[in-house]
C-alpha cells in the first residue's frame, strides 16, 4: 500500500546450513561470534570464535546477528563493503586459520549481494552499532 515501508534488508543473513552449524556450535561450546576477516591470515573468510575470544572495539562495526551470534566487521573494511549484504554459508573442507569448524570437514564462508538503491536508503550509514567499547 502507498505510504507503507517494505521490510528493511539486513546487513548480514545466514543460510539454513549456516544456522544449523551455529546452533550446533552454541549447543556444544556456548555463545559464539563472527568477525569478517579482512584478508590477512584467513583470506576473506569469516572467523567464528567463542564469544569474547576476540576483543572488538570502536574499530569494528556490528553488522547484526546470525543465529543469535554477533557478526562484526572492521570499520575500514565496512566502508568498502557497506553496499553489500553478507550471506553466511558453509563450504566443504576444514577451516583455515583460527576459525571454529562449521561441522566435520566444513567451514564458514561469506557470499554477498549488492543492495538495491531502496535497501541502501532504508539501511542508512550502518555505523551506529560498533563493538563493545562503543556500544
């Protein structure tokens, strides 16, 4: 109907396979968190850690939650990726680097899609939610 706003897109979402993996990890380990790697040790894969294992701060943006777990990205990286929605999924093979596995011989991966102009306008700048020391 005219005048009604449509649903606001989320900056990060998860596939059913990723949600299943998160549920299992939370059941086995307790709360977990994600940080989108900027290309150093883990390439550009998301890193899944026990919640609190990685200290986040004003240099990090909280994109949202997936499966009840916070998902962060470095603020500088966010400035380059803010036009995209991240889609957390799982892929074949063991995780590289520091990330927890998404299951036996499975790792988390990030896919993306570009927001529409309308979605971007509804989202706004997105930097209002920052890490622990700026929340």
